[in-house]
C-alpha cells in the first residue's frame, strides 16, 4: 500500500509541476535578443548543487537499506 501511495504522490507532483511549467508565459525576458539569454543562466550552479545533494542522499539511503 505504501508503494502505491508513493507512486500516486509522485504522479500528482509531476502533473502539478508540468501544469505550472506550461502555464508560464514565455514572453520577453528583457534581453537584447542574444540567443544565450535564458532565465536560468545565472542559477545553473544552484541546480548542480541541488542535484548532487539529491544523488548523495538517495545513494546513502540505498546503501543503508542494503546494509540493514
């Protein structure tokens, strides 16, 4: 039952995130028309850090389950 609950919650989170992402108006980002102007340009390092922390957390969680 717990596995089904996790799958349902993950699906709901995915739907909500997709809805929010698709509801955004692309519009003008205020750049000078340069192709390298993107809204996440200056925060790529934050995404990298969050990704690495997530991978470390999941890996250590899997290792602790394997040992137990």
